[in-house]
C-alpha cells in the first residue's frame, strides 16, 4: 500500500512541477507581449522553479529504483552459499554486468 502511495505522490509532485513550469512560461510570454519586466521576471523564476522541482522528482524516482535493485540483488546473494556468492561477485567484478 505504501508503494502505491509513494508512486501517487511522485506523480502528483511531477504534475505540480510541470504546472508551475508551464505557468511560468505562460507568464514569461505574457510579460513579453505586454512589455512587463515584473511579469517576465516572475515567469522566468516560476519556470526555473518548475524545472528544478521536476528534476528533483525524477532524481528521487531514480534513487528509488536503484534502492529496489540493490535490495533485490542483496536478497538473491543472501540465498547463495558463501562459495557461490564469492563466484558471483568475482564474475561481476571481472566482467561487469
């Protein structure tokens, strides 16, 4: 259940970040059309903030995938006897993935 909530939260935060960025771009364009320096500045800041929020969300999603892969690999290695585990680790160190 918590995995579902975590995914839902990531989607909502990404949607919010895209909304902030899109709103910023809209304000920037509107500022250019109307000739308002303040509106252009606000639009630029909002677009940058939206981009930063989106990038942060993507990085969090990537970190979560890495963590899940590490847990899976560790559980698989824990099921092996010590000699087999050493052989697998040696093979990975020599050949990579």
